[in-house]
C-alpha cells in the first residue's frame, strides 16, 4: 500500500505524492525521449547550489511574463495550480487578490524546499508533470512556466491539465520553442562532425510554434492564444552558456545523450565565436519562448455563429460609396 507524507516547510505546506505508472494513450505507451529520473536529479542538484539564484534570470523573466497574462484576465481565481512551478517564479509576481489559494507542484523535492514565500497561501506537492494527482474539475486556473518542454507525452500532459480545470477555467503556460539555442546546436554539430566524423543531438528537441495550437486543440481547449517571445542573452563564451544551462537544470536529459570530448568542445567554442561572436567578443544564446492560453469549454463562452447565418456579404463592401470631403 502506498502512503503519502505531509510535512511543514518554510513558506508552504508540502505533500509528497507517490509516482504512478507510465502514461498510456490509446492503448500504446507514449514516446519515451527524456529520462525523467535524470531530470529530477538535475533539478535537485541545481536547487542545492549555494549560488543557484544567479542562474534563475530566465525563469524569473518568463515567470513575470506569465503572471502578466494572468492579470490580463479580469477575474479572481479561488484555486490555482502551478505545474512544474519550481521556486514560485510565477506566484511571486501574483497577489492574493488575483489568486486566493495555490497548489505548487514540481518533480524535485529540493526545489520545493527552496520555494519562495509569497502572499498567496500555498500547498507544495511533489509530483511529476506527466502524472498530475488531482481530480477532474478542481482548479480555476492552471499555469506552467518552462517545464513542459521536458515532458515525454506533451499531448497527454495537456489533456491532464484540461481535465483538472473547472469548466470555463483557463490554462496559461510558457515553454521553450524549437529555435531555442540554435547557435549552440549548430556549433556542436559542426565541431562534432569535423572531429568525430558524425554528430549526436546534444540539445534536446523542442516543440515548434506551428504545432502548439494543434496540440492545445486536440487536448480539448478552445479560445486559443499562442504568441512568441525571442530572448537573447550574451555570454563570454560557450563554456559560460553550458555552465548556466546546467545551473538552470536545463542540461540535456535525452536517453540518447552522450558525453562530449574535450577537443570537440574546444572546436565548438571556436566555431561559436566565429559564426556568432559580437563586437565586444561576447556570444549570444537565443531562447524562443512560446506562450499559450487555452480555456476549458463552458456554455457561457462565446461561440461562432452558425455557418450561413450572415446577413451581409463581404462582396457588398465594394458597393459602398466613399464619403466625399465637404469644402
């Protein structure tokens, strides 16, 4: 018999939820691209860093932008869920007037222990984003910032988010897109091809913005909004890029990952600087951030008019006379 553990932590209550089995969709196991146990270890390691705060600049920026989208909706949310919420990078920008109670989840227990105090009463739940341990129709709002790109079964995860929302509830999320770290990816591929006669993927595969709307629609959301932000960060060199990614717990956790040789890294550093170096000798790293908003259907929501019910034809616009200026 599985048991749950409830303990008090500074700033929040924490509930440890037993992991459930592999998600199954349509009778077939979902693709298993990422090593979720490795990702949990990476997040635990990064959370325990004494200087870990200096690697949180991207999460803080994106968390604030997700919170801005919550404020754009003119309502108060009695109960909200933050999926993969980490150290409360979204909640720290929200007030109790907007979100009255919050459930904060993360796969990493060390990250939850270090979650930041906010004015919102918070329950911390250690749970894998792929297996949400909540009943249907529970939350008025679900947010997620920079965690869904490590999900093996993204369509299944979006369906679970849709299910735990109440009717007329809203999901607001952010994840990195397919153009993220293209400079690093290209430099590593060229260097590895030159030095080793072939290359392996060292940057994890990401979702393309063109696919996101379709994924949300298939999950049962309507009134969709998808937009993109491009964030560019300058670093002294390629090793600084890779060090910061490790400190963010954003290192590759694909099952087919393999170690880079020292000569290959040195060659990649030279290629990176040659192809993308700035005048001040810094190198850029680009992050494509995909923002999404989707609503769970409800009868009160606006619906498109029935086909053929229009009373005016667009073809009649050409018959409208232009007003003449009166002298």
